[in-house]
């Protein structure tokens, strides 16, 4: 019996050594991951900032061209006859009047195409360039609260509202009757 217990202790100590070595490698890998992640986030922020600046400059230049204010290189003013010029800032005009898309109707159309229902993730995959992920949940909740859709097993489906034909409905003495 003592040989068996001794054998278990040896194996437990060996497993403990391997665990400690793995924990050390994990700590090194986590530190490397955090450094790489921080480096990526820094460069990503710098890229986003510079891209935003470039887009703003391009929009300003486009607005100036559209307004007929192409700015030729200005000559250097003579210090003796320098005149103070007051300019008003040019506000970028909307580049194009793109009509706002009804996002709720987009979700309804996708649900109409898939009668068996879709999960929010599947809806987002179809509309990811037009509707944000979190906004899809907002739309689905609103439609569900208005009883326009149902949720079964995680999938959302449009409710089947049968439209009555005009010849199927009659009104007699203020009471609507369906035939």
C-alpha cells in the first residue's frame, strides 16, 4: 500500500512541476499578448485619427471647390501694406443627399425572406453594412413589443397577419362581420 501511495506522490509532484512550468509560459504569453494588443490599439487609434483628419480636409476642399472658392496660392503680403482680411469659415456642405434608410423595414424585409426565422446574428450578417449590431436588438425588441414578430427558440419570425379582402367583410348595424 505504501508503494502505491509513494507512486501517487511522485506523479503528483511531477504534475505540479509541469503545472508550474505551464503557468510560467502562460504568464510570458499573456504579457506578450498584452504588449502586442496595446501596440495594435495605439497604431489603430493613430490610423483612425489621421484618416478622420484626411477625410475632414478632403470634405473641406470639396466644399470649397463646390462653392467656387478654389484657392490659388496666395502671394506673400507686403509688410508695409498688409491688410487684415476677415474670412468666414467654410462649412462643409453635404456631399450628396442620401435618403435615410428605414432600418426597421430592412429588418422586416429580411424576416419576410426567411419564413423559418432568423437569429439576431444571422440578421446582422445580412445587414451589417446598413444596421449596427446593437441596433438590431433594439429593432427586434420594438417589433416584439408591438406584436409584429415572435421569438421561438432564439429565432425571430414575422407574425402572419392575413389581410382581409374587401368582399369578405361587411358591416351590419355597426358590427363588422367576416364571411
